[in-house]
């Protein structure tokens, strides 16, 4: 009898507005419905890119399987394609649960062709990442790309995507100066604070390679190439291994690791690493 009374009391004390948490599929459907409604209203899903101020028209490729919750909001990510450029974007969607009614509360650009714009700090706050914009060193060249830098426990994580470049392997290095003028020559030599011979810093470390010796990026027949490396000891800023304010150079030829700088030829694209 006493047990039945306690159960009834517990039920009475439950909040009147208590409801079950949404399922992952309900959250994903909320995102799909939001995009579909925008397409019906505007003819396309359009969103302002906060980095450039441009309105970008996007089409949904897929909603990611993974969902989660940060603070008061659920979240999931989508792959979306830019209708004009064909570029692949990763957008983060925050979803609010208002008494069982789900709605999209915020949308953010997270990645451009796999290059992240930000990461998350220890308290789930967004931390912007420096992204260098790769541009051709000669007028009329279509080469473009982005390079992002993120400090991790293992070292500096470098992600790059290159577009519209000649197929094959190309030397890809951090150079000492943040200046892309004079067809990239103003960037100076490889970033080499220890004054050691040329090599592969990922494999051999600072004692047997320049700190900026990232090796090669391989470009496919479609003109696109990607690179991801983690270099222990490199930092964004501070100390002698900081890279902010320096440049990234895409070279004309493959780095064959010969001395003194890999025989990679001219400088066909350049990007200054921002703060």
C-alpha cells in the first residue's frame, strides 16, 4: 500500500510539460523539412556566408547520421553543394526543442571542401581557425584553394584543398615571410628556424628537415588535391615554430627531397597565414 502511494505521488510531482527526448531521426527530419520549406518559399535554400557576406544557394547532399546536444540545443551536420560553384560545404544545424516542437534555431558554415572554419573549445564554445586563401601567383591562372591550421595535443593539424591546379605532385611548403608579391618570391625561403637541410618534417622532425617542409600535395585529373598532416612541435604563434604571418607556397613541380630545397620549381600559388 505504501509503495503504491509513493508511486502515485511521484507521478503527481512530474512536470506537466515533460515529454520524451526527440529521436535522432526526428532531429534529422527537422533539418530536411527546414531546407525543403526554404526551397519552396525561395526557390532554393539560400544562406548568407558570414565570412564573405555573399548569399549562397545550396542543395542538400545528405544529413549526417551523428546527432548530439550542446547546452539547450541539439545539433547535427549536413553536406550541401553550392549550386553555382559545385563546392561541397559542411553546415551545422542547431535545433531547439520547445515543449516537444522541434525547430531549427541556428545554422553555421563549418567546413569548405573539408577545410574547417572553426573547432570547439573545452566548454563547447566555437574557436575560429586561421584559414589561408590560396591564390595564383600569375594573372589568369585558375588555381584556388584553402589551408587551415589547428593546434591539437599531437601537434599542428594542417588541412589543405587545392582546386584547378595541374595534375600530379606539387611541392607544398611553409615559407618564412607573409608576402605573396613578386609571383610568390617575396615569401622568401622555406621556414627553417633551425638552419638544417631540406627534408620531410612529418617523417624526420625539425632536426633533419625545415619546419616548413610539408612534402607534396597530389592533384588529380580533375584539378583537385587535398592534404592533411599533423606536425608535432609546430604552433600557430609564439616560440620559434609559430606559422602565423608566414606563407604557404604551392610549387610547379614535385618535391623530390633533393638539396637544397627539393627541386620543386616555380611558385604557382601562394597564401598568407592569417591570425
